[in-house]
């Protein structure tokens, strides 16, 4: 049957945001209620932050290993972000989509451009901070960056925010609860559309 659940591919959901926009928290809140969505686990060459674990937050690899993976065509997309390499493993992405599972990609704007080419039917959501000042405050209070890295991320944030028009939806994360509800309702609405 054409709409047999078994043969329906999953939906790809791409979420991008400048760092400090609250994306990680929103993605966690989303996953609590939408546990059926598979979150793609990226490979990265960046160092592990406190509280992160290998295989759960990221697959942490050395640069030479990452480069081998590029050569072997193992990534659906990859990009250099804030001086580190990040990539979406293709095999897990494709396997989940083929099994009818929706897949969430938390990737930067460069990666989103590539995924848009490969999966034009994907859902693209951008999360914005309410202002640059608030973004700076959030990054400072997070204390995960040193001053240089913070400035790099802020400059990058301004550039990245220019891409928001390339996304289907932009959510301004001023109030976390409201942003969470907006994100969830967008996904439910778009999923229902895709099932018609
Ligand atoms: P962080 O180092 O703060 O975890 O992530 C930095 C940026 O890299 C975030 O914007 C995040 O969305 C992005 N990112 C994480 N994984 C990937 C990936 O696989 N591909 C791309 N292009 N960006 C990624």
C-alpha cells in the first residue's frame, strides 16, 4: 500500500542556531516528549566538554580519523565550525530514515545548506537569541569558552543569524517555555502534513 507505515521514510528535521541561542536545551526538551525521534550523533574533532560523553553527545575522534572518514564518504555533510570539524554520519541517518524514523540533525548553517541539497523535503528550523547582548550574557554565564573562543563564537553568531531566512521557521528563544511549545507544535504540524 502506498501509505503503508512500513514503507514510509522518516522526516528529516534540521535545527540550527548560533551557540548560546539555547538550542541544546530546546533539543533536550523536545526529545523528552518526542522520544520517537532519533537524534543524529555527530562526529567531531573538538575536545570533550565537562559532562559530555562519547557516543551520547558526540563521537569524539582525532583529526586524522575524521579525515579518513571524509575520504571514505562516511558523512552526509561535514563542516569546520569554530575551528573544529563536525560531521553527520551517513549510515545511521539513512538507516533511520529508511526505517520510517524521524531524524533530528543539530547542525550549523553550512551543514544545513548541504542537507537541503540532499534532502529537499526536510524541515528546517532556526533558533534565534532575542539579541546579541543576551547571547553574549548567555555565553559568558555558560563558562565553557575562554575569551578568544567567546569572541569567535559571537562574531560567528552574527554571520549565522543572516542565514535564518533559508529556514522554514525561525523561533526566537526569549522565553524557553514558549520556544519549546513553538518548536513542538511546528514539528507536529509538519509531520501531519507529510502524512496526508
Ligand atoms: P558545539 O561545539 O557547541 O557542540 O557545536 C558547535 C556547532 O556545531 C553547533 O552549531 C552545532 O549545531 C554544530 N554541529 C554539531 N554537529 C554538527 C555536524 O555534524 N555538522 C555540522 N555541520 N555542524 C554540527
